[in-house]
C-alpha cells in the first residue's frame, strides 16, 4: 500500500502532465490559427479581375405618334479608360435590335408592369478563325475617353407602348465581348473571345411619356 506522500506525488505528477498537455494543445492551436490562414491565402489567391471601363447612359430623344405609341431612346456608351476599347455590339445597348431583345426595358409608371416586347433570341456565329477583325461590322471601336452613340426606335411590334402612359426606361444586360489594353499596354492585334472581358451592365433610368392620340409633349 502506497504512503500518503507517494500518493500526493503521483497526484501532482498527473496534474503536471495534464497542464503540460493543455499548454501544448493551446500553443499548437494558436500557431495553426495564425499561420495556416496566411499560407492558405497565398496558395489560393484569387486573380484580380479587370473591370470593364464602359458607362451606359440613356436620354430621351423625342416621342412620336403611332398606332400603339413609340419613342426614340438615345444611347451613349462612354469609354472611361485612357486607351481605345473594342466592343462586340451583340446584345449590347448599341445592338440595333436592343429593344426587340429586351435589353432596353420599359416599365409602366402606372402599373409597374414591363411593356411586352418580342424578346427575340438571335443566334450569331463567331468567325471560324476564332477571333474578330477590328474592321468587322459587329465590332465598335471607342477611342480613349470617347463615346459611341445610337438612337433606338421603340415601337410596335418590337415593344408595345401605350399612348398617354409614362414609362421608366433602363438598359440592362451582359457585355458579350470587350477588349482593352489595361493589362500591359500592348496594342491589341486580334480580338479573340478567349481574351475578351465579359460582365453585366446597367444604365441610368429615364422617364418618357407616350403622347395621347393627337397630343404633343
């Protein structure tokens, strides 16, 4: 049978082992907490995505009478970068079919309903070479700090606007291809879709009023 002194030493030894183990666990956890996330961030660093330096602005050009009402929306796309930008106009606000495709939306101020449009989908083919030439009809070059502009006619059958009604108008969609020189400043030689920037766009919102029968704005 062990003496009280030996029992006391055994208890002290167990307490010391427990405290030592707890300190080791605490130090290990602290090291992993502070060091592991840093290495993880370095290994999993997400590349910085270049922004698309294009700003879309709508303005009201004029309104005119028709069977169901019509309006002309003026679109301006501004290049906010110090270098030329090449834009694939497909599905952009500069697309001639932007209204029929629903890229420009008309929401009734009275009912909050979106005016019906054809909402067409156009199947377009990329050149067999895989890239566009700078002279391609579908490519628009916007000079440094410059703009590209287009008037869009909103009328039936592309969109049904009711006479005497006010609409909130906004352009919203997705850039299908934008080429910039932001990465290294080298001149662009080929407009390959693999190298193009893509992303969403949205314009300001304007209000237009469709004249009533025989009315003028």
